[in-house]
């Protein structure tokens, strides 16, 4: 039986996708912020990819300097609000909180960060002004977390910035690819607007960069180019039946869900293929959309799945059933998907092998492939001398995020193969500083 | 069988827990409710000359999530008609003949004192407390602390009162004086039966950052208040000790007042010589029910230690409160960190390095468990005090306990150091970093 009723309205959708980390009220924030020990050289800071001075911003909340608190956060991370809610804090800052060592609940750092940043966003309290114009221009390709962060930092340094975005909304996977119970579209868009209002970077929407001529023009017009292009569509798993109706990629599925909410109709039985965080999200979402049965099928064991345990627990809590050590061999159906044929797997000599004569079929009405996104290989080929590693990631200098083609810098999923929003935020900022240093030495 | 009853200068009470003269004793209703809740006595809110009060009367110090760690008021003595108070006093005594009802008084002339003493005696009061303490409002009219700060005047009024009173008289002292012995001695010389202390401390509890006026703000202005609550306990304890150790004073019983909230506070005041305690802020914060914790804890303490009455241990700490020159210079403790309990906050490290003697070093293996540098540890306790974990840092004795050598003895023996050449002189026995080491992160 489904744990969730099919949402028929926006209200019902919101009910099924209640935020996991709701905004704190003033009293909650006051008491929670009181608990921070203000550790020396705090482990939470080190656990944050952007190195936010967490004890400081918490102390600032406690002394009712909430604007100062938000400034501390944004000084380190341009996506301070988005990261507060979508970061896997349990394995980052909150996981590092020293309270854990005495079984005291760790500080709710993510929610406190949301409290401080939401305060300045909702009251439109500006914290930044663009730097004095230095007459230089930078093109940013992709308005995801890395691109936005890069643009903000560059504006602060006095650069003119134009972001080219293929889709109609900014923020990349933050708005298109993250489970709605982690962050709402409004929250994401409000933060970008808040930053844009202060720093004045331009975003050109629905402007995909697909041709060499476009890049050639950029190379002529701009002093530097930042690549925050992320990953591509869901990759093919290359089995028979993959092109049947109702076989969809997880990224595409989540994007449609985030854009259409309750209007998206989910069939009765859903099988999600994959063991990563996106698979967990997709499965959770299918269940919350009221699917009668949602099965998560992964080819390896539960223990080695890529997803965080808390994400798996979240999916289980939504009524998802986990099926491990099985791999799909064929998707069956006549026009529309009707079943998936699996074979059992086992690890022999550290190699994943299929078990002979262990094939079985599971009927279903929908298959969601969460087996990874394709890399932007075709796009990368448009850029001369761009070094790509064996996993199709752009190679960068880790201190500057400069690529092998000096004019190009890069960050986010395009260089790490797929990680968190917070990693993109860090990369974008680092690249902006790299661009600034490079252009200064050039001049 | 534990007997909590007391005979305080002839005032009998079923237990030593009294409500201090303050807002909680403003009416017969409140006092009857308090007696029902378990209080043994109550000092009626000061009766005297007619007054009017202002709106906004209290302010507080909140420390992190702790409300009212310190509390301040600008309320005057009772503004209710004297005849109402007297009638209610009579009624309280009718229902609670064995509880202690003490009338706090504050008037101006000798005639007024004589008349009001007669009034409260007729109403059935078991004793009188002379309010020579309030540091706000009434002192501007020559009463309260204006008396408490002038020992000669205080003595004269005590003499007037002793002449007129048939019931026991307690003189309540103001702490707003550099030498508490002076008013204490004056009260005893005037013939008082007992002393109570402390009244509130002259204070400004905070300043409003918008109206630029001190708390509590009365239409854009404020005045100094009387400060009390947990924050003042240490100062009160020291003053109680001063009187209880004084040979010309300590034959009269002392009622201890100042930040008492828990049984531990009660026992501490008693160990320093108090034989009744008075409570105000805790009752204002938590209501009269707070007395149950005090009584239960006091009984548990007495049971554990084998005491029958509070007189079995009252004053027991007094012989151990001595002058610095009588402390054993050979006694040596050093901090020890329990590695199993340490959570790695490193607050002890930074407290010691910045605030004490650079006697703690950081972990070199990344586990964040710091270690004590024995040669530098002076046994100051700071690390143990800042440590957030129960019993994680302990102070362990390292001398052999056989030697006793005090500054006083060395003075007598003519062996006090004349230069900084003693083994225990700072910098001799332990390492003090060179100033330039403070800048090592710059290099």
C-alpha cells in the first residue's frame, strides 16, 4: 500500500513534500544557537567545502546580529541559503559537530544557516555592492550553483558578467534536480534574485551554447570564460526496451516533477534503477506522488550503494522497497513498459558477476533510470586544447580552477563528475579568484 | 529524623525557606499560596510611607539561553494601603499560626517607626525586618540604602526600633558599601536581634540600543535599579561570610539572601553561617513550587551527611575561608584530560593558550584530543571550567601532601622571595613563548 495519497492539488503536493528542514522560528533559533560551544578551529568549518565560519554565524544569531550572521555565511558561500537546506549536513558540518562524541544532538547548523540567510532574503537586506568596474568582461556558461557563485564573486571584483543559461530558470539542478522536500522552487529563485539585485550580473535564459562559432565569438569578446555546464541528460544503460514509453531518466523525471508538481501523473508501479542519491530522490518522489508500489533496484549490495544512508532511510520512510544485487537485462513491454527482467548478481573475486539461471521479471508501469548522467563530451570537443580526464571530467588547476586552455575556467559537476551544490558554490568562487589573478598577471 | 524547623532569633519557622520582602510577598493571597506550597516563612513586602510605582519595573540579564541570570527592579515598597496589608497579615496568621510572618518596614521619623511597629505587632507579625537596603527610589527620600550606607544613622534607627519593638528585629543590610562590617557592626551595636543580607545591588542592567535609555525603560528614561538573582550569589556569599566570621557580630543569627534558587545555594549560604535563607528572584521566575526542589535537596544532603538539624552544619565552612597568606604554597594540582570523554572542542587549548599559561598542546595526530604540558600547568582550573563535558578534565594532586608552607609562615621565617627567583615564580618553572611566536601564522 502506498504511504502517500496522490496529490490532486498544490496543497496536497506541498503536504506530501513537506520540507525536511523547515525554517526555524526566532525562539527555536535563539535556543539552538545558544548550544554552540564555539570550538577552537572548529571541525564543522573544516567539514564545510566552502569553509563557512559556522561558530561565528551561530554566535551572531544568538546575539541578534542576524544580518551579520548572513554576511558571514555569504562571505564564504554565495549559495548560503540553498546549501543550508540541500547540503547533506549530517555527513558534513553537523556530522563533524563535537557534540556527536558524547551522544548529544549536534547543532542544527543547516537550519540555523537557513534562518540567517532567509532573514536577509525575505527582508531584502543587501549585503554587497558590485566592485568598481575594471572594464573586463567574463562569460559564464551555465547558471547552476557554480556559475552563479562565479558571477557573484566576479561582480564583487569589478567584472562585467553575463551568464548564458540553456534553460528558462537559474540555479541548475538546485531548481531542476533536487527533491522538493529539500528546497522549493521559490526558495531557490528568491536567493538568485536577491543576489542579482545586489550584484547585477545578467542571465540570458534559453540560450544554450552548442556551436563552435558561439564559443569563438566569446573568446574574442570576453576576457575569460567560465564553464559551469554540469552534466548532460541521463545516460543510456544500453539494454533492450530502453526506448519504450514510460522509461525515463531520473534527472528528467525530477525536472518534470519540480516544474509541474501535482499535475504530474505517476502510474501504479514504479521501478527505479540505481543506488545513488539521485535514485533515492527519484524513488522517494515517486512514492510521495502516490505510486502504489515503488521498488528501488540496485545491482550491488545495500552496503556499497553510492547514496548516503540517510537518503536511503528517507526513501524507506516514504514506502520505497529496496531490492539489491539485481541488474536489469531487459525492459519488457509493447509500446509501453510492462515489466523489467532482472538477473541476480554476486561479487566473485571482487568482480560483480551475474548468477546463472537467476532471471526473474517484475511487472511495472514505469521505469526511472537513475544510473548516471552523460558527460558533456560533445560540448567539450568544441573547446580547443581542453584537457579531459578518463571519466570525461574537465581537468583544472585545483588552486585556480583554470583549465588547460588558459582562457577557460571551470567548476561544479563538469569537473567533479557530479557532487553537491556546495561543491559547485566553492568551485565558482575559486574560479572567479583564479580568473582575477590570471587577468591581473596578464595585464 | 531530620528536623528542618528553625528558631531564628526567636522567630519560629517550620523550615528555613523564607520568601524575601519583594513582589512575591505583596499580598496575603500570595503568602498563603506560598505557605501552601511549602515555604516556612515570608517577609512581607515592605510597609511604610505612601508610594506610587512606575510602569515597566524590571529588567534582566539573559545569558545565552538562560533567562534572568541577573534581575533588576525599580519597584518601590508596597503601594497598597497599610490597613489592607495589616488586615491580610492577621488573616494569614490565623490560617498559618506556626509559619513565620515577618513585617518588612521602611519609614522616616522616629514617631513613624514607633507607630508602624505597633501596627504590625497588633496584626500578629512574628518579627520585623528593617529595610535599609533598597538602592532605588526610596533612598532619594532618605530611606532604604540611604540609611544602610550610613552606619551611624542606621545604628540610631535600630536603637529607636529596639526601644519600641516587643517582637524580634532583623536588620536588613545594603551591599552597596565597600565594607559590610561597618553597617553590620552598627546594627549589632544598635541592639538588633538578627541581620539579613544582601539587599539588591545598585545597577544598570542594560541599555536599550534604540531608545538609548537604561532598562527598564520608562517613557524614554530609566534609573538605576536593584540587582539580584543568580548572578549576585557570589558577592552575597562573601558578605555573609564576612559577618559570620566577625566576633562582635556573629552572635546574632544571619538570614542569607542573594541569588538563592536551588538546594545547593541554600546549603552554601548555611555553610557560611546563614541559619535562614530568603528567596525572591527564583520565586518570581518559577513560582512558589520551586521550594520543593530546595527542600528535597536539603533533606537529601542532610541525610547523606547524617545531620538532624541545620544547626548541625551551619557555619561549617567558615574555618576554611581564610586569607590568601594562609594557603599552602606546596599544594600542587595539574589538569588531566580523560581521552575517552574528550569530544575535541579544543576550548581548553585556546582558553589556556590565550587566557592562561600555554600549558595545553593540540593533538598532532588529527584526533583533536589535546594534551597537558605538565611543566607549564599551574593548576589554575581554567581548562576544567571551560570543558563542556562532565568530569572530562580533572585536577589531580601531584605534590606528596606532606609539606605545608604558607606565605604567612615564610614571612615569619623571613624566607619570602625578594626577587623573582623563587621556584614557583612565573616563567621560572615553566616555558613562556617568545612574543614573536604569536605571529607564526604570518610567516
